[in-house]
C-alpha cells in the first residue's frame, strides 16, 4: 500500500499469493473476474485507429501488424491508411488473441494481415486507420499536467512526446497556467511540479492525433516521465501562443468538469468553424480534428445549425456571421453593377 499510495491504485484490493504453493490463486482469479466485470467496454462508434506496435512477416501470409484498436472497428477486406503517410492497404485477414475473426473492435488486441505492402514499408509507431480518421500534424494545442515529483518545465523545453506507440521529439511552448486570470501576464516562471497548464507542442516529425487523445511527455535527457496531457486541437491556427487570445481559446477548447463529451465537442467545433472564416471548416474535420464519431457527424451538424453556430454549405461549415457578411457583399456588388449598367 505504501508503494502505490497517491496513485490510481491506492484503493485497489491486495491479494496475497504464493507462487510456490499456489495458495491464494483462486482468490486472485476471483478478484480479476470482479475487476473485469466492472470495466466498461470501449465504444466502437469512433473512426478506426490502431497504433502499430509490432510488424513482422509470416510465411504464406506476408506482412502482419499488431496493436490494440483504440477506436472503431476493422473488418476483413477493408481498405485502410498507414499514417503518417498516404499508403493505402487492404486488410487480408484479422486475428483477435490468435483466433481468426471477420472483425476486430475497439479495445481488442488484434493482428492484421496486410496485402500489397512489404514488411520494411511499415514501422512501429505508425497508425493503421480509416481515411480522414485523424490529423497528420506536427503541431497541437493541449492541456498539460506536470507530475508532482518532476522538475519544472520551461518554455521551449525539448521533450519526448509519447502517443500511442509513437515517440517523437518536440518542444513545449507554454501558453499559460490554467488558473491565469484573463488579461494577466503569461511571461512568468516555468511550469512548477503539479501545475496544470495550456501548451502548444511543436513536433520534429508528424504524429497522428485527434482531439481528446492522451499523451505522455518525458524529458529529453535523461528520459524521465515529467507530464501527461490531453490534445485540445491537433491543427491549431498560426499565431502567438503567449497572448490573451491564445489563453481564451484554450479555455474554450478545454473540457470543464461536469461538461458532457457531446457538449464539449460542439463548443470546440464552434471555435474551429469561427476561425475557418470564409474558407469554411470541412465536415470531415469533425471526425479528424474534433473527434466526433462518424455516425454522429450528421447529428453534430444539425446541433450546430440549431444553435446558430454554423451553416452547412456543400461539405463545408461556415459561421452565421461569415455567411451574412458574404450575402451582404454579394447584394452590394450586384446593386453597384445594376446602378452602373
């Protein structure tokens, strides 16, 4: 109990077991069954994503990749993407815990036999995913929680970014501690141990990210775990990070305690639609950037329109203000044309 004090295991049951005599094994089995029954199964409604942790070649089958499906479902004969990158592959076979299946679902440990790709064309750290399921990006805004026993994190610190099975080097730009008052200074000291703050992570290579993904930061050298975080926006707009606007934007994207997932997604979508301006936000970005499940895209668009947060035009979402401005400009242009002609 002393060893796990202060961690998520602090209240876990302790089961004495003897590896020599087998005493306590029945109690352990019972405790595992009880714990397993309390675990909620992961929803398979999201877009399919499998961080690849192992790649090998099997005689008679070809290239095989393994991993844990973090969202969605993958079926035999389905066409998927290897990311980062744009290589499309076909799933020739599916195995779950060594047994052949027609489909694997979120939360399951699975192996996929891929057609028409060599073993040296896929590496650990890449992701097998549905097209447009995530953003392939080198920059992301996030909320960070520094470990209580870590050293302070300074602005611009070089770090090791761990996400899924990937490890990417990058730097952390501090937007502001989460408790910074509006309009307050944000050029203070580094992030103290135990701090919660908004940051922008700049990566040296592309990562495959979606809003809501969790990650771990380790110091560059020596590589020690220093913080964990949650992605708020995997493709933020350009601009300075140490500003009142950046702080306010991060707060609007943050998931406040008691806020439902759907409500948080709507608010984030509204922020991104507003920022897109006349270019509009592609509807597909609701999945790849906001993290909306594919089967919830239509309902999300309807909710955004019902609240006056967006208007769907073709496959783009635009804010009401932008559409009104464009309509006024169009009418004014036509009126000027008629007057002159």
